[in-house]
C-alpha cells in the first residue's frame, strides 16, 4: 500500500515525523519563478470541507533545487515533486532539471490561469524532457475525465493523480460577499469523495495506468473505497490540517477494513468494484 500526502497539504519541514510516516512525500507545486500566491483571504472553511485559493505560492524552481529539495531528501522517504507552469515549455524545463524523484504534473489547479496547451501536450513536452516517472494530476471538472486519462497516457504519462480540487464559492455570513479575496477557490474535504471515486472508477476502466486516488479521505474505509474503485495508492489531503496523525490511523483502519472483508492486503481489493459491477450486471 502506498500512502502519500496531497500536494500542498503538508509542510515536511515543519512536520518531518508526519512526512516520514508516509510512503512518499509530495511537495507543493513548484513553478519556474517564485510566487507569492493570491492575496488573503486565501482559506475558508465550509460546512463539509474547505476552500483554498493559495495560488501556487512557492520559492521558485532555482531556490527549490538548491535549498529545499536537498533538505527533503534527508527525510529518507521517496520524493514526488509537483510541477506547475503557465506553458508546456515551463513544465518541461522544470522536469528536465529534476533528478531522482517522481514528478506529479499539476495540470488542473483552479486558482491560477492555466497553460494554453492541453494536458496531453504538456505531458508530451515533459516526456521528451525527462525519463523520470510522470504522474498527471487531472481535474474532476473535466467533462470526460476518462478521455483526458487516455490522452495523457498516449502522451507518455506513467500514472494518474485523481483528483485535484474542484472550483467552489463561499459567501460571508454578514456581507454576502465572497469569503475568499479571489472569489472562488479549490474545494476539498469529505464532500469531494464521491466525485473522486467516480473519476478513479472511470479512469481505471479506461486505462491501465496506476492511479493515486485522493479526495475526501478521512478514514481507512475511505481509502479502501478508492482502492476498490481502481486506485493503487491513496493520498491524504485536507484531513492532515486537522489530524497530523492521520497516516498511521488510516493505515491501521485500512488493514482492519481489509481483514474484515477477507483481503490479505489492500492491493487484493484493487478495482474490486469493477468486478462486482460486472457480476451484478
């Protein structure tokens, strides 16, 4: 079982024990130039989750490579670097500068302007720039996420990360103005789980790529559901803000959920939802 954090949901430098409790650590998204991010207010709690409009705040590629990445390697766990940009060339340049990591291409951040190229075009450019493993992080807002998955697979992606946050809005109780300074933000938390399950289920049916499932995972049962839908690994996101011990707890709960159903390991339950649906049909 591979358990990761969702990009941007854990600062390994301030909580190294939490990062070490994962099977791999995923960095915040790195862009070529430093970014301050969006103006505050940038985070808002909602009834069933959280909105964020951080805006890819990060130190930039050069400082990350020289200062941040060497410190992350000291954690002793595999590092996944989340790569962002505003053109296919920017993504590719960052990928070419990386060594000894897995790359997660952030192709779907709802809080910044997107690159003009399609996800497949960006993956193709990055594939030409590096032999490192490439995971494409896709948006649940795509009309046909399975078609997007097939396109990035054909372009050279080695895996999928499903899903990113989905655009949402919260209004201030008193003024009824948007709570976030940017207006809308990326919605995450428990209410995202059914959307994530649908995306993982569709993409596991459409491609043979390994999938990191994420979205609303709070418990071992949530993790098992994503695995049953077709995920080969699970990432924890919003829950890490409230429960830093979630990785150990979710592992324990997942093992218990598997044992209760007669599975020796979580991998034995992978894509079982597809088999169950086929039998039911």
